[in-house]
């Protein structure tokens, strides 16, 4: 511009050249103004210590110079920001009149900030329609009349992205202006909420706009409402709610007002304020109904009616005289088929179920009738904070202390409420979960670290408990045992099997009351290792297992333990840690000498025979043939004499046979001889297999051994087809009950009841408790079980298979249970470790009614031959319901073989990690229906070359080494025109030239130099493109 002023020749030449300028800012303040050219910090300041003259006002001089810039004929400006600080309306109008231009300016993005909307009406026409794509307006006071004129300008109509703050809905606001009765009904509705008038006016204007009603008129109407008057009514009305309750159009106006308030909350979401997200979800039509019930009464209008009008008005249909067709069927979620509804509820976590149950009575009845089996729930209350954790995907609710109020954080959302201490609200929400009559919880962990508030916390927790909760395992940590006295009765006796305690103080008198509770008496497992257990050990003898810290072990304790636990049919194991050293002499008086060879320097092992075990040992002493059958059974387990003898003595007792005799029989068996047999026998198993009394003696030996896998051991030694499990089970429990007659014969006509003959609903509950591998094992026991079990649907969360050159493992379920298979250990004869693992996974995939959310298969070996074998072995007999699949392998060949295993359409996500890409194989993969119907694709490890195979996906995450201009053009032609595409993220191998991006997408948006916007024709949506050194990301968004 300075060069233009030097001569006419320069003026003509310079003005004929195009100027592309990135950004300019015009700021006009009270006593200072400036023009910022956004290049090399060039800024011209007017006013204090700046360029100004006494005759010309600061603002006028700045605007004149700014006008000179805009009058440049070939100026192309990317972004212009105009900021007017608070001036009087008269001065604002005078400023606006100064904006005069001989031609329209090529401006792409306009950001306008002022105290009112009025200046925009004269400034907007200065710019070329169509060239102006983005208009961002932020004003303190909105004038609906002016805004209507602004929206009629061509610049506004042809812009692709418009943002107005405060949010302005012309339709809704104009409707209120043109319907004064509806406006007064809205005013009365706001009055009935009982707010102070300043707060009420602020809220009302925020919802409907600042120019709908003046404050003076607002206060005047509130005064009339206060006197019980409305419109032409002369006599005061006792209850002003009657004016709205008796007029359906008034009620519809109130719903209209609520929809306006919702629009304001929606605006905060679009501005990216995550704090409001949780509130917005809860502010839909159901919360509107709650507000109605609170303000006007519960019997005024049904939820279904509010829901209809709320969404109708929200969609811009403002005819309050509209009449619904009463005969037209309105379908609701509860009208869906029963099995689909059950599936929906089954997928919901506990708090979502509670929210669904709160919507209406039908849902409440249906949801509360569905069982919920939850793995883990944690409640912790500490100083200043409390939280509830759900044990699945790290979901939690956090409660923070703020005096007499609290804030909650539900993962990324949250809200603040007043009047309730944080710990009290946490306890209340926790009680809602426990009070679900169909709630079954595996593990509950409760921790209280507030000694001063313990009485209040316990009173709140125990108060109004409806029923006893079904909790299997309780882990309770608190300052003292006093709290246990109130906590334990909350749980159903018999269902509670495990109790683990951690206390700072133990009160003996309280513990005496605790041990008398039914919950304590029916539990099976008890742990208290961090605090000394104070009380008599006899309170623990009913447990199956217990692990405690104890002060000191006395001779009397050992004697009682020996007498009581030896007679218990349930007891299996106990572990006691002592504060004082143990008197070994006292123990040996009761238990005898320690076992030689089995004891170590700091560890001594003693044997105390169980009552029936002693009788069994005596039986073997008096039955030498049965004893020799047991010896042969031990021999067939192929252990050396030195290893076999201690184990045999451990089972039958140390005085049944001497080591020399034991060795004699082992030598004889080794030569193929038994008793008086002279000719050696090729297979010594035949002696046992052909003699039913010998088999019963072997079962007696397994009974003495008390192994949980007795039948499996029996079959492993003698053979799988020797005896049915039913027969083995009969003799095992007969011997366990002290009946040792090997010659006893069962009544063939006696009816034997089996598990399969239980009532159907009980059987379904049993199967429902089993995880996938337990179900498969149950199905193998008989044909009846196979048919029944496989007919039950199973919704499984996750199944993972990992195989490398040395090991394999399977992980499954919410608790991530893992089974390992190692290379140098054969799990099945002549079957490699990897094949054993794959066969087990294949058995799962062959389960008929299996629905798995996520399956992960990782084959970490570079041997293509081995991967091919693994993949072939993994193929199930049928297609499987899998929602998300992750495949980690060396090449795409595995993907080609595995993808057809899954049902097309049900498979939603394909996540792949491979080392080598084969274009030929990928062409075949792209033809599969599973590929075509999936919605999400992720790939790591190498570049995905045939990118055009990805353009049908909803979201894409891949590596792309070199993104060219041609690639971007194809993406715009195909991907950007896809109705389903939402997002892609490409990890780049090389930098993409900015010139390529600019050529295809134009300039970046203001103040975001890495972000570009690409409008979608004929819609209010656009693509946001984010480009950095190694990232190219595209996201579909709404304006």
C-alpha cells in the first residue's frame, strides 16, 4: 500500500497483482485500537502510546486505515477477526457506518465479536457471497429482528459453516414473540419453580433469547403471579398451577419451554464442554417429565405424551393445535420380542439396568426379573473421596467432598449436587445395586477409612435394606470389628462362601456375636492374615479352609483341632501364622514324630490319621489281597521305589507295610508276576482290569488319597473304558462313608437320580453359572447334558489364544482366567503344546450358541509351515458369532483362512497385526462377505497397500507410507462421498507436503494451522482433516 502511493504507475501495477493474506485482526477498545496483520508481529496501534491524532477519535482512525486495506482490489484474505468492545448503541451505529467499501472483499473466514449483533448487518455485505465459507459470531446481546435480517443476506445463506453464541433458534424465538399467551404460560412455569427473580430472568433469557421480553415486563408478570393473577383474571387464584394444569395448550407451551432449555444444554456439548455431557444425557424427555411432576404435580401428564411433544417441538414443529391420531399404534422398546429384550438387558451393566428400570413400571418389572451375574464390585470411602468400581473395563463412579455437597465423576462425565455429603451419596448408590433382588455378585470389596464417621456410614448402609444380598465372596477392611457386626447381616447365609477381614482393632466381645451369625456359620472360607485373630479356634472349625494370624498355639488347641477337624467331612486345609514360636514338643505329644525325609530344617511335617482313614488302613492290613492290588495300582504309576514308598505311606499310613516288603512286590511286578502266577504277564493292568474286586480296592486307594481328580487318575492308570464314572462315584463315596465291604453288590433295579433329572429352571441356573470351558466339560459327561447345555445361549466377553515357539496360553472371561501350555511338557500323549491349546479353543468355537464379543488370536512364529498348520487346526465346524476379531500373524494368509470362520454382518471389527502384506491375498480377502459387512478396520505392523479395499468401512486405522496428491483425490472422490464413513487415521511413513494438502483442502482453519475443513455438499456436516508430520486423520462432524 505504501508503494502504491509513490506514483500512478506503481498504483496501476501493484493493484493488478493478487495478494493472498493469511489473517488480519481489527480490535476497537475503549481508549485503544489496533490492526494486527499477523506477519512478523506487525501491528499498528491507535490510542495510548500509539498512532493517533487529537482531532480524529481512536476508533475512527483505525477503521479508516482498515477500510484502506479492504479496498485493495485483488485482496484475498483467509481470516478476518473483528472485535468491538462495549460501547453505547449510538456509538456502535456510528462505527458501523464507517464501514464502506467500493467492492466486495474475497474473505474466507470471518470471526465477529461485539456487544450486540447490529454491526454485523452492515459488515457482512462487504464480503463476496460464496467465497465466505465460515462465519463465527459471538455477541453479548442477541436481537432477533436484526438476526432475521442477517440470515436473509446471501453471504449468510451461502456460508457452509456458521456458529452463533449465544445459540439462536429463530423458529422457537419467533414463535414465542408471535404467541404472547404461550409466552406468559412459559413465564408462569418459570415462576412456579420458585427461583429468585434475578436468577429466573437470567435462566429465561438464556433459554428463549435476550430480546423476547424486557426485564421490566418480566418483573411485572412475576408480581401479578405473586398476587394470584393471570391475564384478565380479577379474583386471585389460590393455586397458580391450576392455570397450567387445566389447559392442555398451556402444558404444551411448558414442554416447548423445556425443549428450549434442552437446546441450550446441547449447545454446551457442541462447544466441547465435557462437564455437561452427563447432564445432557439425563436431561432428555424423561427428566422433563420429572420436572413437570415436581412443578405441576405427578398426575398432570403421562410420560409418553411428554415424550411425543418434546421431540416434536425439538424438531421445529410448533403447531400446538396438532391432534395426534389416538388409534395409531405407538411402538415402544418394551414391545420388542421377549428374547431380544432379554439380550438387551443382559448386555447392560448394573447402573444402566437401574436407569432403564427407572423409566416406567413395565421396564422396572421386566428388568428386575432378569438375573444379573456380576464379577466384582468395590466400595471405598476415605477422607475427602469415595468411589464405586465395577470391576469390568475399569468403570467407576468417583465422589469428591465439597463441604455439604459433592461432585461425581463417571469416567469422563460428571455432575455436582448440593445438600448431600459425598460419602452418603456413594452409600446410597451402592445400596441401589445391592437391593436388586436378581443381583448375584461374585466378589464384593468394602473399605472404610473414616473412624470418626463409621457409625453414620453404617447407619446409612444398613438403613432400609430390602433383602439380603447374594454375594459369594466378601473382602471387608475397616478400623474395627464393630462395623462387621452390622455389615455381615446384609448378605444371604449360605450364598456367602468366603469372608476375608482386615481390621486395625479386634473386639473379643463383638467377635463372640459375629461367630453366632448364620452368615458366619454357613461360610466355607475365612482369611484374616493382617490382624491377629482373637478368640477361640473352635469358631473356625466349621470352615472348609481358613488362614489366620494367631497369638500362640497351645497343646489344648492341637488336641481340639485333632479331635474336631479329623471328624469334619468338609475341612480341607488351614494355615496359622503365630506371633510367638511354636512348642514342637507339645505338637509331637499329640501328633507323634515328624515324617522323615519329607521334613526340612525349618519345616516339619506330621501326619494325623482321619477317623475313616484309620479304619481303611486297618481294613488293608486285614485284607492282604486288596493291599497287593493297591501296591500294583501304585506300581502302574511308574515311580521309583524311593519316590513311590513315601507317597504310599502318606496315603495308607506308615505302619501298613515295611519298605523291604514294598520293594519286594515292586520287583515282582516289574518281572510281570503277581501272587502265585508263574508265567510273566505282558500287561500288568490286566490283573486289575479283569477283577472287579481289584478295581474296588484301587478306588479305595484313591479315596484314601482324597484327590479332587480321583476318577481322572483312575482312568489314567488303568484305562478309560474300565469303569463308568457313575460306578466309580458310587464306590468312592461309599468308602468315604466308612463302608469297606468290597463284596457288596448294588440293587440293579434301584433308581439312581442324576443331575439331569433336576427341574429345568434349576438346571438352567446351573448352566448359567458355568463359564465356557466348564460348559464344554459338562456337555461331555452325557448325551443328555450335551443336548441341554448346547441349547443354552452363552454371551462371552473375551477369548484370547497366544502361541509362540515355546509356549501357548488361553485367556478367557471377565476375570481373565489363563491356561498355559509349555513346549517341553506333553499335556496329551504325542500332541504338541500348540495343538493342545488350539484344540481347546476350537472346542469353544464349536459351541453352537456361543456369542463372543472379542476374540484375539496371536500366532507369534516366523515359521510359515507352523502357522499354516495352526490355522488349519483352528478352523471350527461352523461359522461363529464373533463381534470383534484381532489376528496377529506373520502374513495375510492367516487372515484369508480365519475370516470365513465368522458370521458376516455379526462381525463388526477386524483388527490385524501382520509383518508381510500380500496384495494378491488381500484381493481375495476383500471379496469375502465378512470383510464387506464389517464396519471397523485396524491394522498395524506393515503398510496396507491396496487402500481402495478400505473405503466401505465406517472407521479405518492403518499405516500408509507415502500419501500422494492422487491418493487424496481418490479419497475425496470415494471415501468422502460414502454415507457410512465417519473417521480414518493413517500413520504416515513420510511427511506429506503442505502444498498438496492446501491444494486439496484449502487453507487451515483460523488459529489451527494443522486442521482443515472440507464441507459435505447438501448437508450440515463437514470433514475435519488433521495433518501433522506422521499423522493424517479425517473425522466427520456436524456444524
